[in-house]
């Protein structure tokens, strides 16, 4: 007996759709900064990036 119960199938799946690769920082830089110029030391994108990283690390208020 020269047969097997395994079936070999070849799937032809379409290529995955290309997703524009932008970083979180680049996305946050696109936001408008509503703060006044006076007293502004850091870019809004930097502050928001650090807040996101802190939440991912488990920081709670």
C-alpha cells in the first residue's frame, strides 16, 4: 500500500494590503498645539509620547 491520508493543499492567498508606516511620534506631530507660546518648553508630541509610554508601562494616576 503506497498511499497516505495526508492531503497537500496549496493556498493562493492575496498579498496583505500595504499599510502606511508612520510612527506614533510622527502621528502626534501632526496634532495642533493649543498651548500658548509663553512657557512652552517641550513639543506636544514629546509630552504625549511619554504619556503613552508611561501608560503602557502600567503607570496609574
